[in-house]
C-alpha cells in the first residue's frame, strides 16, 4: 500500500509538472498582458515595450528590453522612466500573491516632471494596487528632476549603486545608494526610505534618509582648496527636500593667501527639485575664533549658465586676524582685533578665481586692533603721541586702534568708503582701495589731531611749523591734515596729500 501511495504521489507530481509545462505558453501570454496593464496603472503611464518575455518553466522569470513609461496627462513631456533591460524572478505561489523575489534593472533613467498647477485637493486619491518586491537592483540609475521653467537647468543625480528592499509602488521601500557628486567630486553614501510612489504627482513621492560625503576636492572651484567631509540627514519629497547636517574642511584655503585653516560648518537647506535651486537657512561656519552666519540661495539666473550664490553674511563676534589669515599672504596676519560686520555676498558662476569674481557690499567695525609688525605698530604709537601733542612720550605703551567703515569688493578690489581709524589723539578718515591679489593700498583722507601741527614735534621744527598752524586749524580740533597711505600692509607708506 505504501509503495502504491508513493507511485501515485510521484505520478501526480509528474502530471502537474507536465501540465504546467504544457500550459506555460498560454499562461505566459496572460501574465504578459496583465503585467503591462499593472505597470501602466501603477505609474499612471502609457507603456511602450520593445521586448517582453515571460518564462514559467522550469522557473518563473520575466525579462524585458526597451521599456518607456510616458505619463498619460503630460503630453510632450520627457518619459517618466526608460529602462534598457530588466529581469524579474518569482515563484508561482508568490506571484499569485503579488510577491516578486527580485528585480534587476539596467539603464534606468528617471525624469521627474515639475508639479502641476493644481491644489492638493484636486488629486483623485487613487492608490496603485499593492505588490511587494523583496529586492530591486538598479546600479547605474540616473535621476533627474525637471524645472518648471525651460531656461533653468535640471537637478541630476548619478547613482552608481542602488538597492531597494521590501516594498512596491504602494509602499515605502528601504534603499541603499552610492552617488558620485559632480562638483565638488566625491562619493556620497546614503540609506533611507523611498515611497510610496505618487502616481499623479511623481515629484511628491516621499524620500528620507541619512548620508555621508567624503573627500570632496574643493580645488575644482578656482581659487579655493581643501578636502570636504559632510554628514547629515534629509526628508521631504523628490521635488522639495529639507537637508540638515555638518561639513568639515581641515585644510580650507584661498589661493590668494595660501594659509590653510580648519573650517567647520553646520547647515540647514532646502533643495527645490522644481528648479534645482538650494536655499540656505542658515549656514554657520567656524574657523579660528570667528563664527560666520549666512542665509540666502544658490540659484540659477535667467541668461546665466551655472548657479549664482547670493547670501546675507554676518559676523557678530569675530577676530580680524582669522579673516586676514584667509585673505592676506604671510604666516602672520598684519593686524588683529575684534571684528563685527554685515554684508551682501554674491559669487557668480564662471571659471575664474573666487577672489576675482566675489562681490561684497557691507560695513564693519574693528575694536582694539593691534598691528603684528613692530615697525607698523611703532608708527601708530608715534602717531598717537604726536597727535596728543606729546612727541617725546615713550612708545613702550602699545596703542590700540579702532576701525569702522563701508566696503565693496568687486573684481578683486576692495573699495573702502568712510573708513574711520582712531587712536588716542588722532581720528583718521579715509577713502580708497586695496587689491586682494596685489596687496597694494591706495588711500587718501584726513587726520584730525588734538594738538596743533607745531605741537607734533619739538625744537626748531616746532618753531617753523607755528607759521602753518592757522592753515590746518579746524573747529573742535587742533589740526586737520590731508594724508595718504600706500604700499602694502607689511610695508605701508604714510605721507601728506597736499
């Protein structure tokens, strides 16, 4: 009896396999048509297929080539998806339960269209039918979010490595991805959640996760150098992503000075997938004992190729020597002190050094400044003593200086206006320029002294200068003298501007 049962069971299995094999061609056609219909419904698209084969024996395998998905309500828009080829594997019971073991995709190109001009209430609320995919392998994927304005450049992501797990169009999927960033070049690794797919507004598809960005070479931007590393998180949709994180550059430097500093930043930003613009809100940078806060945008301007940086920059409690270390050559900054400033910063695109294209417009205040070069500080101390009418006073006591004024930076030239420079006994007002690349100074202005001109010196010189005291005499001052300052910060030249 046992042998008969075994024979009967074996015969049943053989008959079932034979029936499956004989019916496979018929079932393949049914599955093929249902698969196309399901894909069109899931992604609200019309599907073009160059080749699609379904094999049910000896195992279930679906292969396809040349798939193009076009959104039904976006006439003339680029295809939502194009797929060079794919392979899907499943078992019979799993397929009946809408369960796929693995999908491998080659040449996946996703183009997310801009959001339609309609309110969220206008959506139909339809959801795609559920099916689960255990694993999707889609290395070499290109994701592009298209701007609403045709003149703007799209936002593109080249994804070298992509794995998605445990979901489908109606469910969120976990993902593991590696991207190569174009500028600055470097590897971004990210893990997170993607989906469920928004079939009516693909740009509204949720995405969230964390990322690491390592060894990004900043030297691709002319005029700066350093290797950037960043960690952070993001959340939102394909069309609107909120990003928060930190970035460190241990050896950040401007080529005009070549002095590396440790730059640390904390940032919050919004990446708008509808136009590719990034809005910083805010970014805080720390180098040395100086903290800089910036708010603004990295956005595209009509008629200009590339992105323009436009920021409101503020330093509330900074050190002048930290800032000069970045901008002035030499191991030791020529002057130090407490600085506060506010400015509008604009960096247009272009393959020229940052120092040549950066534009700044703002004002600053420097308190208790001291010059690092002894000969310069001695001249300032001497100026203070002479301005008070005590030319023989000892220079052993170092005099602190205060600065304030307005400045503009354009094409590598700093233009200073209303520059006020004060030391005990002297108040100097200057206007002029300083070359970021040449380090050349060219300033003219006035020096108001507490003392008369004749009191700034001794002996026969003092007697001779008494004749000119009336010429330079000013109300509420002992004298007002026209002056000029030229040379470089290391070797300044002071004189009369008669």
